[in-house]
C-alpha cells in the first residue's frame, strides 16, 4: 500500500517537473502604429484617386472670349468756307457775216465777253477780261504784225498791249485774255481795247463793271 502511494507521488512529481520545463505563453505585444506613415499613405491614396478621377473626367472646354476693338470716332474736321466769285459771261449773237463780204480788209465779230457788262466786282480785286472774236475781214491777222491793246477808258489793265499768240485767217476765231484789277474806289468803270495792224485799228472790245 505504501509502495503504491510512492508511485503516485512520483508520477505527480514528474508531471510537475515536465510542466515546469514548458515555457509560459507570452502575450503578443501589438505593433506600434506610426501615425505619420498612416497620414502619408492616406494622402498618397487620395492623390492617386484624384489622378485617376481626373484621367476619366472629360475635360471641359473653356471658351476664349475675343474682344472686338471699340472704334474711336474720327475727329470731325471743321470746314472752312471758301468763297468763289463766278464772273458772268456774255455771249453775242451777231448777224452772220460771210468773211470778206463787208469789203473791209480788217473786220471782226465779237462772239463772247467775260465778265458781262455791269458785273459787280469788289474793289482792288484781280480779274481777267475775256473776248472771243472772229475774223470776218478779207485779210489775215498775222501774229508777226498784229496785236491788241488798251484804247480808252479806265486803266484797269496790268499790261497795256499783247501780241497775237497765233495768226487768224478769215473765218477763224481767237480768244483774247487781259489780266485786270478793279479800281480802288467804288463806282462804274468801263475800258475799251482794240486790235491794231500797222496803222489800222479795228474791233473795239469794251467791258463795263460796277466796283463796290
């Protein structure tokens, strides 16, 4: 009986020794979480998500606004009044004369005159006297020895005589032009010019103006 009890005790002691040799289980320590790494991972994940989202989103076209330039109105020019004095022309209607029919060697017909008689011209104003005449005599008006010049009346001319620019045969016409200047004092003035060939003077051409 005593032997049997010793055997049980020996078995129990052996079990205790075996259990003492087995290492006790150490609880696992949870790993330390690095919060900075977590935030960095979250930021990377968000950035990757935004990149993927931007890749799949259809880009929105932003319209370009073209501004139309505003036209600046051009400055209005101030016009300056220009006064033009138009001198009237008087046209004669002489009785048709066949050249040489009068039997005179030197004869003329006045066709037109400018300015017309009694034209009003400001005092001291320059103007030109015009006479258009026809040779209805028998003789040629030779430019080498025929001229026209002042005969009588007011001396409004600037040059007293002129040579013919061309010879004028019977039946042809020519225009005489005389630069003149109106008198300084108001009034009515007339002047007479004639054609001269040697000792012959013919074709009186007169102009009467009113100076104001």
